[in-house]
């Protein structure tokens, strides 16, 4: 069969292969997760869905870790050429899981020495950063499909993806200033490059105002708007399929070079904001302290 395939390639003629022979060469191993659902709707196209619909797909510590493992493993999976990421349920994501955030913060607050506490915060922030950066570091192109709310960590996530699409009912919000902290897992580093207008980006970050789908398209945050999630996923899977049929070497080398040319400031910036938030997350000022402020924001997210 290998000889048939080689001869077919050289002569540019289709090979005659026994039924089922090709399928034996293709045996996809689909990873399983607690907070993510992974499927293979098309050959070489993997679909990753955030799978916490009852919690509005908010980011728990488990999700941060699983995002890292998922996209790192798919980066090394030779049968995966393109990845589509979306969210199950009512919203793409409501942002940070406050309950998980507070539980982690309480553990860190129990550390009496400020130096040791800062080191613990550094590890905590780095885990979150690594979960998002895994999308950028993955050599396979990643296409994100947003529907309804894309809040806080959701903006971090999609700006680390290669391409962004959304539905008409989508809205985006860099929410971090409203809960007393600076966005520290990628938005500050990646959003300015995605949008290309630092004045507008600073307005969105400082005011935490919502951006509706039409404005998102005008800003260049998304490439296309679809009527609803079903149509969006169907159409984006077709785009992914067209990419998957290209030379994987050419596509992946293109991504590697694109990321390399842009990622140095990303890495430096992520480390810098990590250092800043090691201290600011410990603030006792309710106007600035994230641990105190987030409790006031929970009802807002429950109403999404």
C-alpha cells in the first residue's frame, strides 16, 4: 500500500487502496477532560468546547490547567492540524470563576510571610498565564467561535487564538478593572496587536465597557459575524477543514514564524504584570483589592 501511495504521488494519479486501509492509518486519540469536551468533526480538525455550561464556562483552576494540557498535547498530536474552540451553553464564557478564585486566594492569604506569599501568587498567576499561552504556543492554527458573552478571561483566550469569529448576539468585555486588578493573563499584551489601535484598546481596558459584535468586527477583533452559534460553528469548521487540507508543514511553520515575530513583548509583558499583581492581589484596600472586590461582582455574573 505504501508503494501504491508513493507511485500515485509521483504520477499524480489516485492510488487504488483496499477499503478500510486508509482508516487503519488514521486512529485519532481524543483526550478527555473535566472542563473541556474534545471531538473530531472532520479529519484532522479537532473541536475543543469549554464544557461548564451551568457555570457559564467560567474559568476554574481546573480549566486553566486543562487548557494548558489540552493545547500542548494537541500541538504534538500529528493527526491534529487545525483546532476550533467554542463554548457550550448560554455563553461563550462569563470570565473568572469567582468561587474558585476566592478559594485559591484564601489559601494564599493563609501564608503569613509576605515574600513567600508573593512567590505563591507568582505560581498561581503563571498557571493561569500558561493556560492561555498554550493556545499561542500550539503550532496548530486555532479558530475561536464566540457566542453571547465573552468576558474577562474569555478575551484573553480569544486573543491568543489565530482567528476569531462570533455570532450577532456576541459581546466582549475586558472586565478586570471592575474587580480591582489589571488583566494579567494576556489581554494587555495581545489585544493591542489584534485591534491595532492603542487609544481604543486603552478605552476598553480602563472603562471596562461592553463591545457588541458589530463594533468588534469594525475594530478587527473578529473576522466575521454569523447569525447564530449553529451556523457559526458549521461555517468555521469548513474554514478549518480548508486549512487542514493544506500542507501541515507550511501552515505550522507559518504560525511559528508569525508568533515568533510578535511573542517577545508578550512574554516580557506577561512577566511584568505577573510581578505587579503579586503585590496588588494582596491589597487590603477594598477599592483596589481584588479579593474584596470580586464578591460584589458575583450577582452581576449570575444574571448573565
